[in-house]
């Protein structure tokens, strides 16, 4: 469309959104596809803002990081398989376990969930994209660059080496003179930008872009989980970014925040780190629990038992999660009153977690389960969650924690929690939504093999670690003497870890086989209840040809369960096709409030992300001129991005500007 | 279909004031930035409560210049508010004048604050108090500089005739950020300048 055409007809500042239907192949549907399509080729790849493309990128990138972190773990398990091994030097071992932790906790576990949520949210909420499509692209690029940044010193043998929680004074300039910790510090600040803008995007998307009628009590639990995580990130991430920035200042400019000789306090680091760190644990599990709460009922042929209780307990877990950080610091000599308080909160947190567990069990109990691969992963998750939760309650007790602190018991606990509550739901979630992503079903035989091999390998690999901890084996030691009595258990653990890796390998083989030869999937192959299954598989670029009108929690199950809200309308609704548009609704009741103009594809997010990352490279390498240049480049990119556009009606249209002055 | 939802009302199109995504986005941004300053001040109180050093090293801070500077910053916020009110009434000349005035006040704040820094007998690396003082005021200074640039860009956009009483979301959003930067200064000012008199 030319500017002249706009000047005569012009986009109006208010209109009644037109209702209608747009079946596949109709003129309206073809026009929508044209409006939302990205340019083919590399231009489209760099500039796309499609949440589905970005979601898949997040999933794939995070999965590559999972494999990298996994290989690091396997190398460590080779080193520990027998006593007195010399495969790795102590310094290599330090770098490997640090990078393993950084990779799994920061570069895999949240980004993979962001991938699901990015892809699924607009489809679940009945929208055509996230609230800020360009910000979404930006958060992906920064995540990718931060991941590369954190790994840049690894090939030089200078990777971060002070453990993922990076305690001072060991990570201070006095004991750690190389670039190792600077890479970690700056990389985390960079990654924090990505996490924060991603979180803001989720929050605004939830409150603004739900389909009409999808009141706050009708959103899927995955949305609750990701929302809770996003809100937590907004409040928690600044803490860790600040901690790492202060550490970088201490190391590079000689400030004294953590410097004991001049009044600084190493415990300040621990406080700032864990005030972020513990909410983060819930950030990486609550959305995954949401995956289960949404997908498990589909295979149980029964709505989730206790929707409101699960939604509320999700938020209660996070709220309590902000008040438990000191349970990571029980052994630091804090006053007993503080220990009692934080120990008590840590015990109390098992109550909302228990609510969710019983809701899943009740759903399975009352339903008629279909025992396919995805169900197995979700059911397996419930068992692992129970074990990981139980060892969590044990370590919440102060006297026991003093005994178990810094032993393999903690390693066992955190792996049950992070693999059990993150990796198993994620793999199950891939089996569940793969047909939606790619229009093909995954292979069930390979799927069941992958589950059983992973499940057996996982328990064989990690359960004995509890025993090693009780036998007194400290974590983070690179080898041990043969007479300690840990040799057999370590060997079993190493064997288990390789079996688990074989299970992951079967899963990957299944992915590739199914991508090429999987049987074609219908729009709703699982007969699932939520909106993402109302659109074809894979979904068209515009998601919904008409914005649906939602009347219940389970729009696709209204035939068989009556929730008293009437019937949803999926084929007849708002057309909204004067440019890229979607509907904005009110925050709680989802009443239509505004017609949102969505941005076109843009290179600005990519370049802002790139200059932003280069800015951190400049800081790392002490290139002040280059850094200043990159600050300038970021400003220019931002100005281009933010410049008010006529097409988005961010400024007054030209055709009636005279009238405004009159 | 749920009959209670009105579907045939006329709706505003595009970035309309507080219905725009940007308004919500900047609210969330403010939440996270406010947390950042909370953690900064937490670090200050945590370290100050345990220190055995002379605190602040130069004795009680002088209040006159920083107090006047605080007033300058708050006046700048009022100017941005006035600019928005004038836009709502399509008084373009006045709105430009208020925005220009707000911008200049912001620059004066920066200049005065830089002068305050240069008068200190210590630097970031001299002692713990210096590390805290310069990091906290430095973080705030960074926010003020970003805000001053935003005000300048908004002034440019207003003078290019982009906005009138119907569409001016950018000014509302940029203005909200500026108000935040000013309010946060009150907390920084109270912590660094007033509380030493109490403690």
C-alpha cells in the first residue's frame, strides 16, 4: 500500500471491529496470510517477529545447550567412575562443573520453558502474537548472544571456575586472576536483560491480549505458571544482575563491596545471589508444572481436578519462594532466629507443592488414562517430583541440613528437582505439542523406549547420590581415594548417567525420524480441550483466522462438559485485517478494549541485540572506545525501533492533521 | 456465546494512551528498575549496619546544594506533566515549551551532580563508603541521562507534529519513566543525605 492511498482513506482512530468468518482458502484468509507472512530467505530469518518461529528457536537453542551441559556431565562422570582417576585436572574439573551448572540452570532450563510459552501463549490465549513481537525477537537474540558470550572463554581453558553460585572471596580478583569470572559476571548481566524483557512481554501479553471472554479464571495452567515465573523474574533478576555487576566492579575498578580487608562482606554476595537464586528455582519449575497440569488431563480424559487450587498454589509457592533464600546459607553462622524462620518457611512451601501433586493424582485417579509416551513422562514426573520434594523437606530442617550441606545428597536433591520437574515435563511436552509444532506425530515405539531408558537411567544415576551424600562424599571434588567406600556407588551412578544419556539420544533420533516420516497430524490429534488445538497443525502464520470468543476453560470440550458459560465461538469472531491487528482486552474480564496494531517484521531487534552483546565484549576486553561506540549504536537502534509509526497509529494520521490544529 | 460481552462497541485503534502496550510495558519496566534500586539500597544498609569505619567519611553531608538539586529534578517532573496536559488540549506551542524546560532542568541536575562528585575527597576505590556512594548515585545518574535523552527525543517528535490530543502515548510512556527516575531519587537522597543525620 502506498502512502498516497493511506492519505485518502487513512486508518481511522476508532472503529467497530468487524465480525465474520474466514474459512481456509477464502479471500479474507488469503489476505491474512499475506499480511502476516515474513519475507523468505535470510532477510525474513533475521527480521521475523513471529512468536512461533521465535518459540521454536528458543526450544532448539536451549536443547543444544542441554546437550552441551550433558556432555560436560558425562565427562565428569567418567572422571568420577573410579577412584584416583586422572582423566581431568582439578582446574579442568572446576571449569566443567561450573559450566555444567551455568548451562543447565541459566541457558537451558528457563529458555526451554520460554520456548514453549512463546510458541503456545498466543495460541492458548486466542491472539495473533505476543504483546511485544519485536521485544520477543530481541529477547531471543540476546539469549543466544549471552550463551555464546558465556562460552567464549571455554575453548581457551579460561571458563568460569568458581561454581555456578560463584562465592566470593574465591571468585574475587585476589584468588581468581584470569578472565574466567569476568566472563561469567558480564555474561549474566547480559542474559539478565533477555530474561527481564522476556518476562515483561509475558506479563503484558497475559493482561492485554486474551481472546474476548477468556476471563482470568479461564486461562490454562501453563499460562499461570509462566505468568508467576515472569512476575518473579521482574523482581528477582535485578538482584543477581546487581551482584554480578558489583563483583565485576570489585574485580576491575577496585571497589570494596565484597572485600573483607576494607569493610566489604562476602555474605552480601550470598544474600544477593540467593534472593534471586531461590525464586529462580521456582521460575524453572512452575511453568513445567503448568505443562503437566495442561497436558496430563488430556490423556486422563478428565479436566484437571482443582483448577483454582492449583492456580493459587502456583502463586503461593512463588510468594513463599521469596522468603526461603537463607536455607542455602544455613551453615554460614547466621543467628538461630533467622535459621528458624527460614527453615519454617521452607517446610511450609511443601503445602502448595503438595496441592499440585494431589491434583495430578486425583486427575489420573478420576480419569481414564491413555498410557502413551507423553502420559508416561508426566506420570514419571509426578513420582520424581515427590522424591525431589521429599529430599527438599529433609534439607529444610536446619540440623539435618548442617549435616548434608555440601554433600552429594544436595546434588541428588537438586537433580531430582531440576531433571524431574523440568526435563521430564519438557520432553513430555515435546511429545504432546510436536504434532502442533510440525504437523506430524512422533513415533510411539521409540517414544516408550526413550521414556523407560531415561527413567531407569535417571534413577540409577541419581538415587545412589543420596547415599553418597549420607556416606559423606563432598560435592565438587574431582577425585577420591579408593578406601573411602564410595567406589561402587560412584560406578553405579556413572553407569546410570550414561543410560540416561542413551534415553535422550533415543528421543533425539525420534525427533528426526518423526520430522521426516511421522504420520500427518490433524488439528487436534489428542482430542485436547484448549484453544491451541482449534487451529490447523502446524498453525498458519496469523494463528487464528478470526479471533475466537471464549466461554469456558475447555473450549473444545464443551460438547461433553457443561461449565455453565455457554458455548465458545471459534469460527465466527473478529476478523481484524486492516494490517496486522489483534484484539486487546481488559485485564481481568477480557472485555474488548482496543484494536492493537501489531508491528511488521524488523531488523531493529537483531541489531540492538548484537550491539548490546558487543558492548559487553568491549567491557570484557577493556576497549573503552569500542564500548562507547556500541552504546551509540544501541541508541540509534532503539531510536529506529521506537520511532512513532503511522501504520501503528502511534502518531496522528496525516490526512486530518489540519483539523487537529483548528 | 456469553451474552454479557459487548462485541459491537467502537474501539480505539492503535497506541491509545493507557490502552497501549507500551504503557503496560513501561509499568513492568519500572517494577524491575525499582527492584534494582531496592537491592542497591539493601546493599548499602547491609554494609553500613556492619561497618566499623567512619560513616560517611567526611562527616554529615552538606544539604543545601543537593536539596536544591532535588527540587530542580522534581520541578522537571512537573514540567513533563504540564507538557502532557497541554498536548491533551492541543496547545502545541506550550507543550513544546514545557518539554524543553523539563529537558533543561534535567541537564542542570546532571551538571550539579557532576560538580558534587568532583568535590568529594574520595573516589570509588578509596573506601567502602565511596564504592557505595558512587555506585548508587552513578546508577541513578545513568537513569537520568537516559531520561534526558528520552525527553529530547519526545521534544523532537512533538515539534515534528506527530502528536495531538488524540495520539500522544509516547509522551505518556516516556513521561512515566521520567517520573519514576525522579521518585527514585527521593529514596536515594533520603538514604545518602538525610538518614546519616538520624543514625
